[in-house]
C-alpha cells in the first residue's frame, strides 16, 4: 500500500469520526433541551402576591408538575445513558442509523408536551394514555436503534465482543413486548369498567409488568 493510500484512509477515518461525533452532539443537545423545557414548566403563577399561605398553596399545586418532571427526567436520563452506551460501539454511520436515531429523538422531543398535558388536564385519563404511549414509543424506537447497531449493521460498529449487548437486547425485547401488552391491557380494562370511580384500577396492570419481566429475564 502506498503512503498516499494510507493518508487517504486516515483522512476518511477522521472524517467519519467527526461526522459521528456531530450526530452524538446533536442527540445530546436534544436530550438537554427537552429536560430544560420540562423544568421551565415548574413555575409559580405570577397572578397573586406571595405570602406564606399563598406560597404553600402554590407549591402544593405544583406537586403533579414536579412528579411528572421527576418521572420524565429519570426516564430520559436512562434513555440518554443507553444511547451513550450504544454509540460507544460505533465506528461509522449510515442512512439507516441516522433515520432510526432521528426517530428516537422525535419521540423524546414530544415529552415536554405530554408532560405538560398530563399535569394541566387533572383527573383525565386521555393525557395519561398519551404520556404512557409516549414512553412506549421511546422504548420501541430505542430497541429498533439498538437492534440495528448490534444485529443488523455489524459493519458500522467496532470489532469487539458484543455477547453482553446481545443479552441486553434480548431483555429489551422482552421489555418492549411486556410494556406494550401492559399499555394495551390498561386501555382495554379502562374502557370496559363501567363505574367511573373504579376505572383507575386498570392501572394495576402496570404492577404486573415488572414481576413478569423479572421472571422472564431471570438467569437459569
């Protein structure tokens, strides 16, 4: 191989690394902006003067918003951490990777809207279902991206041992199926229960999911 060929290969590798780094930085920016937008929603109304009594009421009123922010922050943080681990496997990128990554970011970007909706429409189940399915779509999109990197396109990842990632991918598959089944069962049960005061019992299906997941992923 000629020296010029070596220089050309080196330039191509540097270019690929730079472009992959741009994709990672763009993704990190989306995660950061989403979390920031959700934090902006945590604010005390400016319509009245703050006293000890009004401040206590205002803080009490913010509890649903704070809970939605905490849950969303933990979930988005977990998605970002897994995203970081996935992209550490890469040495190159292609159109399929870009599309799947953008699909994940699309659903992540809708979190501020769904979190705001669930806090403002108190006592209504439609915003809750929207929030629940938003989480489901994020989980599915991340699984699709992970499967693409680990299984479908080995040419774009580093030549390392991926046995651990294959095992993790299998767990994610079980999680996607289990979470999807739980979401569907919650909605069906909610629609079938005639008494309005008992409709919230449909949420019990979500308690079944972690138990089944633990059993199915238990090492033999």
